C-alpha cells in the first residue's frame, strides 16, 4: 500500500498504513493494560470506578489510590517505555546494527554512574539521584561523541568507543557499590535493576517534558534523513541530507531520552533493544520505524510492569527483572537468527 506524506513547512512525516495500524494496535494494548493495572491489585476497582476516580467524582479514597498511587506508576511505565524504544530505534538506525542500544553504547552506564555517585558518595534523595542520572547520561553521551568524532561520525567507530566507555563505567559502578554501606548498596542495587514502583508525579513530569521536546524533533526532522542514511552516506549526501547535522541531532535527542528515562526508572534493560526490532518485523517497512517503536515500547513496558506485580504471589518484582528475562530470550533468538543468515 502507498504511504502518505504529511508536510508542514520544512517538516514532513511519512505514514505507511501497516505501520499506522501497528501503532494503533500498540496504543490500544497499552491503554487496555494500563486500565487493568489501575483497576486491579489489593484494592480492586471496576472500570466505572476508575473513570469516576479519574474525573474526581468518586470517594476521596478511590481518587487518592488512582490519582496519586497507581496512575503515576502507569504513566511512568508508558513514558519510560516510549522514550527507551524511540532512543533505541535512533541508535539502531544510526549504527545500522540490530544490537545497538543505549546499553551497548554506554549511555545507560553513564546514567548509572551519575545516580550511584549521588547515592553512595552524597547520600542524596530521589530528586538528586534523578539529576545525577541525567547529568551522567548526558556527560557520557558527550564524551562518546567527542572520542568517536573523526572527520564525521561513523557507526562502527561509535560502537567501539561506546563499548569501551561502557566497560570503563561498569568498573566504576562496581567500585562505587563496594564503597557503600549495606543500606546504600541495597538502594543502589534496586535502582540498577530498574523499577517504576513508588514513582510520583514529580518523577514523571521531567520525562514527559523531555519526551514532548525531543520526540517531535526526531519524528519530524530526523525520520526521513535517517532512512536515507541507512541506504548509505553517499546516496544520502547526493539527496541533500546534511549527514553530520542529522546524526548530531538524532544522537543528542536519543541520549537525552535515555538519560531522562534512566532518571525516572533506573536503567531498565533491553526495552531499547527489543522494541525497535519487533516494530520493524511487525510493520515490514524499511527505515527506523520511529513512531511504531515508540508505541510498542510504551505497550511493552506497561505490560511488563503489570506482569511484574503479579507473577510472584505476595511479592512485587522490579520491572527490570521481567524486561531482563524477555530481553535475554530475545537476544538469544536474535543472535541465532543473525548467525543462520551468515551476518555474524
């Protein structure tokens, strides 16, 4: 089926019917799971009671449970999943490698270093830990960019530098944990696992702002140039793509999203790796599939959080445990598929 191109001034957005259908289906799944997550638990509520609580016409207890306890957690899961998936799609498109993600390139480890520094060395609380994660992620992204730049920014060099920086920061993070007392170490390990438990609106709002700013930039200004860059630098340059500017804009936006997501929920693993690849297989469309990845990431993480709260009776698991299990299974399958196709 033919695609539809939406243009407004210098911006354009290409929509393919199958990709739109996949995105709509993911949104429906995400909303359905979110509603189920809000309405179930130790204090179950019917859909009607949930709606009345959201509109403020329910009893005060219901309003408090929905608006202040459950809704922020669901919103955090949706936004973190969307941010990580969009960032992963950008990284995989820039590097032209299905294994690329913020975890591989060291951005996640940088955010963890910033957060652990605030937890272990400063003893800071939630807001300062989140700020440390953002600063650490952005600083790591800037360092990788500077080290990888040489007459332009190229995928393989970016991967090699990112792997080296990630390995270095992993050692730093291990050292920081050994410096912590037992209480700080337990807190740090919980953060490193990745969790949206206990998140409030003060945790959700910064990520919402970051996503509202960077997502339009990526979707409207980078989607088409990234698609062209996947076909080769020479072809993209011949079509008028400003290659270095596009790479810089996309990379900075992806790093900001990764750091903001880590600040909200910790380094939730594998969402940035899985969502873009699954989205590409579902849409069967070339290019980075940014919008479909965003919607799929939101649905994936809110579903993983729903499962994490119910998979073990009387025990709440961090959502990072569930995504880690799913990611490990998917990564094994992906490596086997790539090997069969003689790409490894």
